[in-house]
């Protein structure tokens, strides 16, 4: 029998349920413990999924079998919980976003570095075979000079999605709305594919929900490479459509729709390279209507990173870069100005 990593989950909500299912399917992992507020939620979660229910974060972090902590809590709590996990000597995988402020992100990254533990940020779409195919073609220069890299998230969320939660749609704990929560995966893909961003302008508005944060955002960006791009994200597009990412260059272009490449043409190929493997899909109307395949691939990579003592494929810095781009759009919207990065 090889090593089995003990996982401690902080949070017992929607995404933690997926985390438990992923951990329980991995051959080299097991669910050791869970904590949530109220404790009763952790107890029923442990009954369903296994592991010990812990009274609070401190108890979970001192559980002797917990080696890897996964944060599935409201986004504004991520940095302080990541710092506590790192200081307890645990590797920590943080659900997106890494936090809601750059100061929080920096504190989490610094704590992991100081403790010598691995820190990763969930961005499961980077593990989708079609996204990797586009990224690899970009690295080979197959699209030539990239001129536009665009990302669109045309989702719908019922009013009850916000009203039934004490944290969604709040500045303090969600950090914003459609862009930082639903849009961040696509922002991450655009940033990953297009590279560092030089400047941003845009608007974030609350158009159809009774919430304090935006339900619709639209931004124009300029990459350091000189390419331009556009990011839009909404939770107000009924009935809930799709996400898409467009990479357009002077030697070829590709368009991703949800988890499928729907257009691909370069000077050497009229069809996308084979994209074997399971795909994530899209939560265009139902927040959890996507598959666990991306999470499974990312959890596997995270364990390999620990075993091989290397950085995971999505690092804390990656999570920070994506958060910085989101925050730049908010700043541009507030100030009505072009915002230059780094912030
Ligand atoms: N990767 C993805 O596609 C994806 C999808 C959904 C959610 N998320 C992210 O996961 C996080 C959680 O989202 P969710 O939809 O599961 O939320 P949720 O409201 O369903 O669950 C939040 C959980 O956090 C627990 N919690 C709250 N305060 C706590 C505290 N102080 N200590 C311990 N536990 C506490 C609650 O008990 C609850 O179980 C968010 O950051 C969200 O952005 C990521």
C-alpha cells in the first residue's frame, strides 16, 4: 500500500461536497476531517462522506491525520484560514478566489512560503483538455501574433441564489459579484493564455438583482504583449447561456465554448488537436451543474507537487494575478479611469 494523504476540509457546503467526492475517489487520499459553521453541518457532512467532524478550524488543524487542508468557505475567509493552515504545517488548497484583497492573498502566500508548505488555488478549467490544447498551441506560436483574447461568461442566477446565502453577493465575503465569483475562471483563462496585463478599463453594475455587488461587468484590457481583450461576466443573462474564450491571432484562431473547442483554424491545421479526457462543462444556470473532473485533475496535481516537492500547476501567485485583474476592473469602474497594473 502506498501513502494516503489525509485531507481536512474547511467548509461543508456546495463545493466541499465535490471536494469530498474527489478525495474519496483518489487512490492516494482519504477524508480525515471536516469542520463547518454550525458544527451540526460538519457532523452530517462527515456522516455522509466519512472523516471526523471537528468543532472548529483550530481542532481540524490539530487533527493528527490532516496533512492537506482544502478551503471551501466564503471567499473573504480564505486568507486567514490559509495562514492558519500553513502555520499549522498543513499544505493548503484554496478554492477560488484566493481572497478578496491583494493584502490577504499576499499574507497567505507568505505564510505558506515561511512554513515550507505547498499552496494552490483551485482553477479547475486550466485542467480541461481543450483549455490545455489552446494554451499549448499558444506556446508553440501556432496562432501567430495574438491580437485579441476575449472571455465571456453569460450566466444566470436566480434571486434566491443570493438571498438564501449570508455571504454571496456581499463585498466583505464574496469580494464582488459576477466577475469575482462566476467570472473568475474565465478571467483566469484569459490571463493564463494572454499573459500579464498592462491596463484595464471597464464597468461593473448591478442591473437585475437586489445585491450590493455587480451582477454584470464589462472590461477592456491591454496585455503587456500588446494584444487587446475583452472580458464580460454576468449572472443576469436568462436563461443562462455559456462561457466562451476567444484567442485570435494573425496566423490562426480558436474559440472555446464551455468545454468544447467550437472553432480552430491555423496555417497548419483546420481542426483542433485531440482533446481526450473528461471535461468540466458549465454551471450556466445551476451553480453546481459542472463535472468534478477538473477538480480531480487539480487535486491529483497538488498531491504530486507535494510528493515531488515542486510547485503545483496553479500557484498562489497565479491566484493573486487573477484576483489583481478582477480588482483592477472594479477600480476602473469606480474611478471611471484606465487602471494600470500592477495595482
Ligand atoms: N471552483 C469552483 O467552480 C467553485 C464552485 C462553487 C464555489 N466555489 C468557491 O467555494 C467557496 C465556497 O462556496 P460554496 O458555494 O460551497 O459556499 P456554501 O455557502 O455552500 O458553503 C460555505 C461553507 O463554509 C462554511 N463556513 C462558513 N464560515 C465558516 C467558518 N468561519 N469556519 C468554518 N466553516 C465555515 C459553512 O458552514 C459552509 O459549509 C467560495 O469561495 C466559492 O467561490 C468554487
